[in-house]
C-alpha cells in the first residue's frame, strides 16, 4: 500500500473536517427499548456530501499525481495556487486571488498610497528614467526632476536590473532611508541623494495644469468661469480632496460651471462614489445594491453640504468603470449633470476584499450587484449586445466615440499635463526627516474594484511605464514626456463639446436673469 501524498492528505483532511459537523449534528437515531434500529436512510443531502467528498479526493489525487509523476518538477505552491485560480475562473472576471507576492501592489492601488520615495519611473533601453516626481514626496523635496536617470540604488548599478527589481529597492517601510545616484539632464556627473522613505499618497483629484508652485489650476475657461476636475480613481481620500477643491472653487467669484472628468477612471471604493454623489444632490437615491438573496441596500443623499446652483458636465469613455458609473449614472438620472463622451465599460458588480493567510494574501470576491437610481442595470453580462441595457450612455446628441488614435493622443496629453517639470536648477539635496504616515482608512463597506485591465482592447493602449510603487502608467518614454510643446497639439473633442454646452447654459441663465 503506497503512502498518501502530503497534498492529498491535507485536502482530504480538510474535507473531512468540513463534513464532520453535519454528521455530528444529525447524531445517532434513537430507537424504542427492545426494538432493532432500522438501517439509516440516505437523503439527497447525504448523497450530495458524498459526491463533494469524492470530488475533493479526486482533486487531491490529481495534485498528488502531478507533483510526483509529471515530466518536470512542479512546485507544490504553484499547483495549489493554480487550483485556487481555477475555482475563481468559473465565476466572473472581477473575482480574483491576490497571492503574497502581489498583495503590496494590490493595497497600493486600493488605498492610493505606498511607502517609498515618491517617483514615477520607466525603463528605457536599460536606463531607469524618472517620468515625474510626486508633489510633496521625499524625492520631490530632494530635487529629483522629470528626465533624471537613476544610475545606482543602494550601491548597486541599475544597468542590467529589471524595472521591478529597481522599484523593490526604492520601496520600503516609512522612516527608513535609501541612497541612490541621479544623473540630471545635461549633466555628466551623477549626484548622490539620500532620502527618508515616507507614506506617499497618490493624487486622485487633478486639474487643468500646474502653476509655478506645482499646484493645480482648475479653470479651463476663465472667461466663462468654467472649472475642470479630473478624478483618476476613487480612493479613501478622493471625496475629501474633491470637497476641498469644490469649496475653494465656490468661494471664487469667477466660478460658474463645472466639468468632472471620469474618463479612464476604473473605479475604486463604493463609499467614495456615494460620498461624491452626495456632494451634488440635496436628496434622492444614489445607488442600490442587491446580493444573491435579493436583499437590497440603498444609499440616499443627505442634503447638508451640497454643491448646487451651477451647471455641470460629466465626461466618460469606454474605460470609465465601476464607481465612475455609479457617479455618472446617479447624476444623469437626477438631471444634475449632462453626460458627454462614450458608453461606459459596464461593471455593475461589488467586490468584497477578504483577507487570507493573516493578511498575507487576499480574495477579491463578487458579492452583489448595484443598480442606478432609476433601477436600471449597469453590468454588462457575458454575451450582452450593444442594444441591451448596460453601462451609462451619454445624453442624446452628446455621444462622441473617439478613435483608438485619439484615445492614445489623449493619454499622451494627460501624461504631459501630469508631469512635474523643473522650474529652476535642481534643488540642493537635503535629508528630510521622516514624515508622519497618513492614516487613510477605507470604509468598512463593500469595495468596488477596478475593471480588469487585461480585458481592455490592447490597441488603444500606449506604451507602458511604471510608478515607483509598481503601478503601471500609460504614456510615452521619459524623453518624449518631458517635451512641453506636445501638450498643445491635442484637440479633445469631448472637452470641447462640454465647454460649448456649458457656455450655452450660462448664456441662458444670463438671459433669464435679465428678463426677471
């Protein structure tokens, strides 16, 4: 008799432990004194349990056989993780297992913050180039600028490193220091910079352009008082930051109208989307969520702190998903904003993030579906047709589909705008004290996760770079991105249409005011 493999034994033991409570709960059948006990009757549930048990044993046998007899050695961990992925592949594209080696990157995307020096980097022909420092980060304060080349990290030459390895060396716990050598554009000798890592928070609320102090400017049409705000994700601090910007704008006597840009925004926290909708609505339903049992939860606007009395446009495109669709659908259904652009992605499902292995890995599991205030469906189910109801459709007369070339040009234009450019010579290198990490926490509600990027058409994606924290960025190479004249060549048809509409609304308001 051969020995049962470790993997099979562990799996079968787990099944026995799962089935044992059901057996114990049933207990032995009681019989009257002197009467022989009758043979136990098999139930449909018992048959089902036996079937599950046999399937688990089969799975254990398969893994055991592969591990011991496959033509080349296979790592047991890889087999078990593949089994987990196989289970989730039977569900939907948004239910995923996040293994330990990817958990840090996942948390960065979820929380919009990470421990590091604060730069966006890309690898170009073996050279590690800085796309842009993050405003306020340790690298920004130390004088790192767009176009810099990092040639050495912690005494190790970057040449020959992978991008992920370089990022891994720069990341680290807040309060720890890292030393790297930087070659500024036009200089021959690199400078040595030592900075203390901090919690770096990624900006999710952006404007039109940066001023000479690297602060965002929000007026896209100062003559007519039209402001522009772009949300890149729905993180823990997005609603708070947006409220601060809106409070600043509404105190400005020039402010008369708003454009909220959600294009390419893949979503984020459901709670952030709800709070943002609440900013623009005095009352009414924001969104409803239903689980597998039909139980419904409804979020409604609360009224206090509402920003109103100005016309508003929301820009969306085919990559606006999840929380972006909650906001655009809500404001459209209530007539609070005009929707301009393209039909949205169609992700109307809610994912819970469940910690596994004591937080070393996680399960992102779809647990509910959400519906717009009108009750209409948002989710694009498999096999859905263009004529079916899903996503958020722009208002009549304002649906403008961009070509793939236009989308790529828009992404390049945005990268140009987002770059923090040097105003003077690089600042003197200073060693900064460790900053106090911001304690940004997500609400304990269901969390909407990003629409999977691998599901998006590749032809509309430009060349990829990476942030220091390991998140991919769309854009050109560092050299191309630092050319300031490129941003003036792109014509944004969505934005033009939005401005034209708002000018018309403002003119109507002025005409009505004169008559009254």
